[in-house]
């Protein structure tokens, strides 16, 4: 049974935020002078309280929307899969996600190296390459970690997908395209993949523009005609 994972995140951040709220006052409580680390502890704790408030605000909104989806509000389809279908999809999704992240990493690496060479020539300072190496290292972490995390999460999920007007639940993965400036941009069937899938492309605003996400939903055996109707429905309200 699909559960509200967003609610668990909110509850955890309530506790984390409360802990840091208490930590703000620890230096004065234990007599730690400001110049001996008291200011640093209070500043860091205060910063984490602000982070916690933002996280709680965002995920409370997502949790409420997920509650509505789980209650059946505007539900379009609930698909369940055999263990064989699900693991086949999870492995194919993992391969596609690894390829996407790897290509993105290579692109950023090449651009970073080119920029590093140009800056080194202009500024005649080889330290620029240390900075570039740091950037490449930072980008490499999500490129390597994110696909494996996604794979493990889907592999250990219930073999079911819930499709609604507001978002998707794919196993334990939650995709939401309403609120906070998010929108659904495109929905289509891809028959060249194995298994055949419906792709939901949605985007949300960030400081550098709109961040595009893609949710991939496997089409269960015998559900292709239903999948066509779902895609037609979404496209009718998008365009």
C-alpha cells in the first residue's frame, strides 16, 4: 500500500528544527562565551532553524497534496504490476537514469575544463584548475549517487503506480506538478523502450530558471489502450 512519504519527512524535520532551536540557547545555558565558539554555535543553529522552517513549509504542502491523491481525489489510474514486470522496469529505468546523469556529468566536465583553460591563459594562474577540479568533484557526487539511490528506492517499493491530475506516485517516488510554480509540460508514450512507458515532463522554478523533471511510468501488460486514453486526456488539458 502506497504511504505518505512526504509526511514522514515533515515529521523528521519538526524534530530536527526543534533540536536546533534548543541549540541556539545552549551557549548561554552552559556558559560558553561568544568568542570561544558560542556565537558560532548559535549562528549555525539559527541557520538550521531557518532551513528547517523552509523544508517544513515545502514538504507540508507536498504532504497535503499527497494525502489528497492517496484519498482518490482526481485519481485517473491505479496500476499494479507483477514482480517480473516491476523489476524489469526498475532495471531499465536505472540504466536510462545512469546514462542521463553520466552524459550531464560529461557535459559539465568538458565545459568546466574549457573554461578553466581559458581562465588560466587569461589570468596566468594555475590555481584556477584547483577550483575547476573541485567543481567537477562536487558534480560527480550526485551523478554517481542519485541513480543508485533511485534504483534502491524503486526496487524496494510496492509494485504499483497511482496517476492523478496533480501528480504521480511511482512506488515510493512522488512527483507533483502543482503548487510553488510547478507545471506539467508534456505527456507522451514511448514505444521504443522496453518496457513501453508514459513519460511525464514537468518543471518548477529555480534561481537559474526552470528545472525540468521526467517521471517514467511503465505500461502494464494489457493496459496499452488505457495508456493511450490517459495520454490523450493530459494532452487535451495541456494544449
